[in-house]
C-alpha cells in the first residue's frame, strides 16, 4: 500500500502504467477485467495526496491511457499528413498530453472536495466522478469520446446494462467495482460497513445477470437483404482527380448485379461534389428504382452561403427511398481546422483533402429506404452515445458509413467498430456498417458481429437485417437519469466533505 501513496515520480509512473493498460480491456484485446483493475489502481494512487499532487497523478494516468490507446493518431499525421516521424510523434504526444487533462481535473476535484473518510460513500462518489469525466470529455470542445471503460463489456457480464443506461451506466458499474474493491482491500472497516460495500458492488452485476434475456425491441416487418460494398480505395489515391473515373466505375461494377433490397457504399464513396456527379447519380437512381432496390452512398455536398459556398459531408439515398443526411459531428483537423487562419499551410496535415466541411443542421429528417427509417451516422458520429440515441429512437435500422483508411492497420478502426457495436446494443437495433477499407460488418441488436469481411480487401458483404421497433430505456431517456444520479452523489459528497472539515475544526 505504501508505494501507492508516494507523491513523487514513482507514484506518477505507476499511474501512467495503470492508464496504459486500459486499452487492453478494449478492442482488439478485449480483456475486460483490466478495466476495473485499472480504475482500482488509480483509486489507490489518489489516496492521501494533496490536490496539486492528485492533479499530476490524474494527468499521468490519462497520458498513459491515451498514448497507448490512441497511438493511431500518429498514422494519420505521419502517413497521410506528410509529417516527419519526429513532428508526427511530437504532435501525437501533445494531443495525448492535452486530452490527459480530462483525467487531471477530476483527480484534483476528488482530492480537494470529494474524498471522504473510509466508508461506503467513497467508491460511490468516485464512480460518479468517473462517469462525469467521461461525459464531459465527450462534450467539451466538440468532445473526444474515446476509450470509455464501458466498451470493455460488450462480451462481458455487464453488457445487459447497455439498453438501460448506455455505455456510461456500464462505466459507472466498473468504476464502482474498481474503487469498491480497492476500498475493501486497503482499509479497515467494521463488518456492517464491509457487508454494505460488498452488497453495493454486487448490485450492478446481479442486475445485469437478471437482464441477460430481456428483449426491449421487437421485429418490424420482413427482413431486408443487404449488400455492403467495401471498395478498398487507397487513401493516397482517393482524392486524386485522375482516379475519379476509376473509383466511380469500381463502385458501380461492384453493385450493379447485386439483387439486395439495400446496397450501401462507404463515406465519400463518390469523392466529388454532388453537383459534379449528377449524371452518374441520376443513372444509378433510375437503375435502382426500376429494379426495386435502394442505394445509399456517402458523398460531399455544397449549398450556397452569403459569402460563397458551404460544404458538407453527406449521405444520400437513390432508388427505392429518399433523403440526404449532412454530418453534424465533425472531426477536428480531418473535416475542419481549428484556428484555420493560423494553421492552414504550416504543414500538409493541416491541408488534408475535404478538411473545410461545415456542420449539418441539428434537425434533419431520417433517411428512408425500402419503407424503413434509418438513423445514419457518418464516421466519428457513431462514437457519441446520446447523439446516436436521439436519432435511433425514431428509426428501425441503424447505419454508419466510414473511411478508416486514415488509421492504417492500427487498433483505431477496431476500436471504432466496437463503439458501433455498443450503439446497436444500446438501441436494440441492427447496425449496417460500410467502410472503405474495413471493418465492414453487420451488427445484430445484441451488439454482436453477425457478418464481416476482412480489412484491406475489396468485396461485398451480403446478408440480412431485421428492422426493429420499440424503445430501450436508454433510447427513451438517454443519459439524463444517470446524469442526475451522478450530480446528486457528487453534490452530497461535497457536502459531506465540507461537514467533515467543519467537524474536524471544531474538534481541534
């Protein structure tokens, strides 16, 4: 125990290692017990520290987690941003160091205002703070909702909690488990207190066990046959004007003989503005309509603005359906450049193709294909739990298109797939996922991959999906109940801490 409370470099180094093992709980490793273990280590490492010491320790934990879990950022900057290894490594480290502050601030708050005397309320308050950190990280400055601990449970014992409170409810249960076990193992408690803590820790696991066979949604109509096209277009060639004709021909040839009800192409499969591809799209629209098929493709669009044009990353439906969706959650530097006037032109990474998109309107009609309403997410959008739930509540199918070629053969695309799986589980709906280089997959309402095709191969994934109706509790309420619970716990914890301080002052 003594090594955990050292305020110096040894303790901070241990915190970094505790954070660095976090990605092992997530895809592609999926060693889910590491999630509560990592949280337990952080809980131990924050004991008896001053707020300033806790700040640095929390930052060390976050730095380890993001360096290990988001190393794929280096691939984007180096391989496709034409940055040198030193520059790409420096930018990746700077990004991870900045995002690690999301762990530093809660650690400071914990030590300054929330940490209690030994007892039942400590792990409860720590779990509430953990979830508040994840939620805040998914919102602040457009958010970076990556490496949530709850994703580790897709194939774990707590998966059944996802339709109740989403990935954040699972994170709450894992944080409660890790902090509670650490509390029990390192502090002396009277038997009643030990039993109370043990009972609290067991509660979410028993609830998940009881909900394993609960069905929240039901089939709607007949299954649809689907064909998801994976073009495997080299990212370095995707936006080259001389390759446009070959790209359009490739997707047409891969799809023209598909007899499925629904054909899906990836994000920006048509790598040219819709204005310039009208002839090609009209031909496909007529072909699909005459054969009673629907085709959904990613395509960039533009609309007139007072001072020129606004550009959007979009999805559109051809044939037996209608609608166009414009992406709302944009990727910093990939789709827009913060501080554009300063950064444009400094290095090639800040001038990536199609990095000047605008945000789509908040109120958009869902896509309609073969009589079904599709909640659509373009790439990064699928990682936002509440955003995805709001769209899914009005849908019968989920659809996400992406181009993860930016991340090469790193763990990034597999982490991205895992998040799409969680969205299917939260919503109790089938998810169709079409990508340029992988992972193209059909995901069932339990979040399991029903079918997939190998990454970095060209092909068509054929299968069936069943439209679903009904609302899971998470689709109905999203994160509001859990948010209110966590705020109540944190408020009460702060009150108790203040009262303890007053009692100590009176006693002294």
